[in-house]
C-alpha cells in the first residue's frame, strides 16, 4: 500500500519525496534540504554506494525555475547535478548540460543522466562528513526533539 501524502507538503517537497524514494531504491542515502556550505541549501543531496554525491533541485513550475539564480553555485558540491520536475514541466527550458529526473510524490525516473564532474578528494571528504553529521543529528532530533534543540541543521 502506498503511504498517504501530507496535504501540507509543497509541490517541490512532493517531488523531493519521489526523488528520495527512487534514489534510495538505487542504494543512495538521501537528505532533503541539505546545506553543503554557508548560504546554500540543496533540495536533495544523495550519497551513492560508491561515495558519489549527487545534487537534485526540485522545480514545480516555470516560475520556480526562473526564480532560481543560485543553482550554478551548487555545482562545486556534487559529482552530478540534476533537476527533478513533474510531467507537466516545460523541460526544454532546463539546461541540457544537467541531468533530468521526472518525479511525482511516489517515485521518479532518471530521464537524462547528468555529466560527471568528480569532486576533489578534500571536498568529497568534507561533504561526506557533513552529510553523516547532518543525517545523524536529524535522526537524533526525531528520536529526542528536546535533546537536539540546540543544533543548527
């Protein structure tokens, strides 16, 4: 049985939900709303089975995409960069040099694989550690919301 979708989720969050489900099925660990560096927040950061790092930005409309002027700043923080959109999105406006994922709240499919631009070793190590700390703190926050209240995520 499919789990119900919360009516409180925004369209981009619904896309992220489907993307995370799909990437998890491929062996990736995923975090939504991950901060790779000060001033940046990606919709989905995925850590793959071989240590690869993917960034996925979820866009629910043309206006949402057109208003995103920061996406190129995310490129130095991943091996592959993807857009996730739904079937009604005008995909022709997305840059061809990026990956494309079609998604909904229940799943996703990689339509165009993003080109690989491997991270430098030091940056990969720093991001992987940050990913691990963020995931552990988020899990702890679910188990003990009062105990984790002083952490900034």
